[in-house]
C-alpha cells in the first residue's frame, strides 16, 4: 500500500504556510439545523441513569483527587488554570453537572469559570501561561471556551462577562496570527476548527457591530490558512491512507495529519469553513472524508480505529476513548451544517456501542473489537501506545481520556433535538429517552425496544420531525390512536403535523438482523443501532488503587472460558425479554443486564493467539474442533472482554 503515496509532485501540503485574504464574504452561511441551548433537553429513563452512573463514578469525582484537575484552588489560586486538561474537563463537566443537576459539580465549574475570567491577562490571554515566560499556544484555550459557551447558554446572566472576555482574546489571537502566526504549533494547526466554532458562536449570537464581525471573519480565515486543511487531507482516495499508517509514508510530512483524535476533531473543519467560504465543495469533501474514515478504518461498533494514528481494519487494533467522544460531537455538528442523515445514524451507533464499551464501570484508553484480555500486555498490538492501554482504570495511558471522556453522554443528550433555522419546527434526532419543551415519554426503552411513544403539548400548531434510522424495515407510525401507517421519511425525517393541545404518536421501528463483512472472511452481527458480541466470561484482578481515592482502581480482566468460536450466520435468532417492571436494570450496559440477545449456532475452532494477551486475526474457513453448540451474543457496549468479529462455518 506504500505505492499510494509515491506520486507527490505538485501536491499541496496539508499545512498552508501563507494566509491570503479571500475577500469573499463578510457573512456566515446558515446551518441546516440549530442546536438547542444547554438545559433545554434532558435525559430520562435509562439514559438519565447512565448519566448518573458516570456522575457518581470517576467523572463526577476526579476533580477531588486527580492531579490534572485538582491542583488549582479555583476560588483563590495563583494561576488562571493549571493545565490544558482542566479546560478539557470543564468542557465535559459543565454539561454533565447541569444535566445531572449536581450542585457540587456546578459549584466547581462556576468557580473555575469565574476565576479564569477574573484573572484574564491585560493583553487578553486566558490560561496557565499568564504571568509566566511559557510560550503561548492558542489551542489550549479552545476546550475552556466551549465550556464557557455552554455555561452561558444555560445561564444568560453570564453573557456580558463571557462575551467581553472572549472578544478580548479574539483581538489578541488575531494580532498573534498577523505576527508570523505566533501561537500556532502542530496541535493548534490540527485543532483550529474549535476556535472557528467559538468565533461563529460570537458572530451568530453576539456580533457586536460591523467591525467586530469583520474581525471574527478575518480571524476565521487566518486560522484556516495556518491550519491543516481537511480539504487537502480528504480530497482524494489516492492520498487517503487505506491501511494502518505506522509503516506508510505520509505525503504531507506531518505525522499529526493521521492522528486519530485530530481526525475526529478535524471532521468539523470543513463544515465550519463552509460557513464563511460559502463553498459547496467544502461540504462535499467533508462528507467524502467521513466516508473514507469508516470505509478503511471503521469498526462494527460504529467508530474507527486509531491507536494514536489511523489503524486500519484489524480487529485487535485499538480505538482511543477521546476519539469516540470527539467523533460523536463532530458528527452532530456535521449534521447541523450539512443535514445528511448518515451522520446521526453513525453517531447513534457510536453512542450505543463504542462509548459504553470503553466506559461503563471505568475508563479504558483503547478498546478492541476482539478483546480477549485487558491488562498489562507483555506484548501489545499498539505501535505507539503502552502495554497498559486497554486496562480499565484511572489513567491507562495518556491523561487526556481521563478528563475528556465525560463529554460523551452529555453532548449526545444536548444534540438529541435540533430546530429548523426559522425556529418553526422541532427535530427529534437521536432516539432514546429524553424530555424537552415537548415531552418524549420517559418510559421509552429505545434502543432496548423498538417502540417509541412521544407526547407533544403545543400552544400552537407546528411541524415536528423525528428521524427514522436507515436500518429500520417496515416501520410504522400511529397518531392519536389511529391505525398504524408506514413511515415515509424524507431525507431521514418523518414529518408529524402537530395541532394545538396534546398529540401522541407511537413509532414501531423494527430492524432485521444484519451481518457485516470484515477482514479475513469474518462477520460482525447487528440489529438496529446495536452491534452484538460474545461476552467472554472473565475474572478480575486489581492492579492498582489510588492512594487518595480507593474507589479509583486499575482492573485487569482475564478470560475464564473458551472464546475461540466460529458461528453460522444462517442460525442467528433475536429475542427480547422486556423488564416486568417496565424499567431497565441499572447500569443497563453492565454484563448480563440487557434484555436483548441474539443466539447463534457455533463451534470451537483452532484460533491462535498472536501474543499471550491478544488474538490473531480470525481464521478463514476454519474447521470445527468440537461439536456444534449455541452461544449468546449481547450488545457490544455491555462487554468487557469480547469477540465481535467472528469466523464463519456452515452447520449441518
């Protein structure tokens, strides 16, 4: 595959070195859909329970003991904040605390915001470099800005203080970019789109006059021309890496181009760029880039593989937890700008599979599709991550995932509804148990049930839209007790005409079992939004306990039973046992608690291990070494050790 990168003549690098004023526009193109301010959408049912599990666990307590987010006294410390990781943590914990209605977390995040803003440098700088000789790099501010925006949306009384502070920083940043791109290093150059989104929030909501609008647009353009451009990275299948990249020459001479989390965040770059270029090709290339990532590096769990850098399709390669939550956030933004239903379809898959698969119970830096061991690997399949990377614990590898992971569920919740730009229609995007100014019945069990009942109370007539996922077959809708009719979505959305008063409708969204072809003739099993895996029986061992917080433990999991199964895909059978109480058990993504299962005829085979701690590739056309038996597959997100890409055989 190295030949993919041999023809480099005339190729423009992903890093543009010269900014040229385009003069194309002084306005922003509208989005297809608008987000709803934080707090306008609330989780209910099992989703609220999942958020509370997170809040009562590591996410809600790490500020009490974890060095990266516990060192600064936010009510009277000596620095604005002590690390980039605190900015990331605030970006995650502002929505977590508000949606969980957790007063302790809300007090902490409010104190953090107040302290950072009140200690802004006289030049406009925000951050730990205040009063020091440390170099000032722009990117470390961006997660904090996202947190400040979310808090302002929830509490408008903060608007003047936050907006004034952000404009001071924008003026400084603009002057830095004009001065030989001061403040731009590799990480800033790969994550510039987050600042553009902050600038666009100011433009859309607090433009402050023509001169300020011009400043915002000028800063956006300068960021674009000093950053890695998704347009050039995603423009051609010829230059996009189609295998794991550790042994593949990089045509851009910039290793961070193919860094997995950079790619996840960078998915927002072209839709953000489109808003000020008005260039349709930006959107076309963004859509193609999304497809390329999942075609060549995608996982049945919904996400793509990158154990630091893009990792191809092999089932034992890793996917970073930061990558999971950032891809979910980017997918939501892509839908709001472009409007293609493929984005929420995939975000929902990620949320209901890859996210809980690497999160429930503890955090895991890297997850694997076929994961037969989670512990200190004497030999590991990850070229650049350490042997501890798939441990479930406090900080299995780098600290970024420890502080960044809490944004996954809250931002999924916050983006579950959007409105049309004219504010005349509401769109229910992610299906699950939510409430908003209209009410989705809290008894909804989706994705653990095919039935969704929605009750709307309206003061005036309007059109309500609900997304019908692409995997639904023979779906129906029944409005106000009338006979069910076949759903007829347009671009993925089913329109429901709502009258003044109360409207109730029931969706039935059945889905068939489907299989996905994977490398080496293996298959993955899906039904609806859920991916299914064999939950390998396991034993547990404590590897380490945090001295300050004994509940923060690093855990090793070892397989305690055979896992070397091939399955016959013609024998797959789905069953569901609804809970007698109507309430799902907690936490729903724990082993053995899901009401859903798929059985398969299987047999043991010779399946080698590539090292003592990870499996070899699934064998092609394996022979049974024992009699046929029946195994049970459960949702991927409820497994710790698993096989989810199976060899196949034909049973008699």
